[in-house]
């Protein structure tokens, strides 16, 4: 078993809620909102960084949920391919 296989198996074992909500919306989505706020401040669209973060948080949470669903779906596909190879 290599590292990539163990990663997808771990994602399946932890469940879809943890993948979509925790990894996707919370971790990835919050990071996205922070990064997008930095871009807005750098381009002059937002004046204050800390006011731009809550404005970008809903977009980040939705984008993170899509990321989590994609990661969960890909782990399901990897699991089916592994079962078919056996």
C-alpha cells in the first residue's frame, strides 16, 4: 500500500461530514476567505483587511464545501477502482 492509497482510505474512514464540513468548508474555506481578503486589500477593492474577511467568508465556506464534496467524490472513485482491481 502506498501513501496515496492510504490517504483516500483515511478520507473514507473519517466520513463525508468531516471531509465536506471540516476539511472543505472550515479549513479550506476559511483559508480561501483570508487569501481573497488579502487580494482585495492589495488591489484596493477593500480598505481594511479585517472588514474584508467576514465579507468573503460566505463565499469561502461555499467554495470550501464544493472542494470537500469533490475530495469525497474522488475518494469514492478511488475506492471503487481499488475494489475492481482486486
